[in-house]
């Protein structure tokens, strides 16, 4: 499945406009965004990893007054973000190799981090830590248990992976984060498994 994981960037680049058209804007993520915002100072800085085309997650945070930097590997997705929110900062980059030499009050990786292989996910926790200010909030989605799975999007294979919850907790602790809330298969958020942590 590693080969399928390597195809994710190309998949989203090819289907950027189809994804934009089909993405649910109803903000079923609202409850989790409210939890995240409660940990981030009003007007603070947020790093959105795998920001996609900026809606509805980035839009919600921008409209709430946060200074947002969005990062995505798809140049087409970033172009859509730039056209919608030109006052914010957008960057075409691989989250795994990110080294911005700055820290943020909040970091979010919603429905993006889980496209990385298990080993690549492990490698992301030092990246999170390097970009997290003291007391920063970190929120990401994963699978409910260890494993890899394949979906399909626009006829192309869509890779997902997850670590075991105990390993996520250990990696967070090793990198200076404490878990605030974790819910697996949250029925109030379309069955998403969500982690919200805070930097010590």
C-alpha cells in the first residue's frame, strides 16, 4: 500500500476542482472546531496542514479572526485558497518536510494526516512540536485503530492509515503534548476519530 500512499498528492491535484465542488460545507466539524478555538487565543496564529481548498475549515477559522497559514501539497488546491482568502498565507509544501522556523498558537491536520503511512505519521510528531508555541493546540483526525485501508475517489485508489491509539498518546507525550479530548468514530462528527491535544 506504500505505493498508493505516494499517489495521494497526484490524486488531489488531478481532482482538485471535483473535490472543491463536492466538499461538504455544512460544517459538521463545528463542535471540534469550537473545542480547538477554546484553546487558541483570540486572534492567534493557526497552521492548517493539508488545508485543501480552504473550505470549510480554513474559512471558519479565518472568519473567527485567526491569522491562518495553509499548507498543501497540491498547487491547484492552494490556488483556490489564494483566490478566496488573499489576505492569508498559503504555501505549496509537503507537511512531512515542513521547517518554517516559526511557531503557531494552533495546528490542525483535518482529514489530511491520515493519508500518510504509519511510519510517516510517526515522523510528523517532531514536525508538530517544532511548529507549536507554548500551550498550542493540536488537532488531527486518524483511524480508530492500527491499520491501513483503501477507499476510492473519482475512480482512483485513496489510501488511509492509522496507528494504535496508545501509540498516538505515546508520540504526543514524547513530543510535549497532552491529550485534551479523543473520541473514536464520533457520531456527532460523521464518524470521524479526532484527537485534540495541547503543548506543555
